[in-house]
């Protein structure tokens, strides 16, 4: 895991900042810290996050 790797916004060429961002998935809301561009608001969601968090959420739903 390269968690210390800096992400750069493709549009603004500025460094993304880790921000607490709200997502909606399967009618559920959850918050997660994701790299986000302070200028244009572009959120970078890594494949690991998408797979990991979504899979986790789906599992949570199944358990209920
Ligand atoms: Zn940007």
C-alpha cells in the first residue's frame, strides 16, 4: 500500500488533500477520507477503496 504517495489533480496540477467525504451507495450513506482537490473538488477514489469499502458495505447489508 502506497498510502504516503501524493496524488495530483489532473486538471489543476495541485496536490490533493485528504478530506472526509460523504458517499451514497446502495441507498446507504457513509463517510470516508479520500484525496480531494481543494480547487475543483475532484475526488480520487482508488480501486482499492471502491472494492474494499463497497464490498464491506455489501457485507454489512447482507448481515442485517
Ligand atoms: Zn483540481
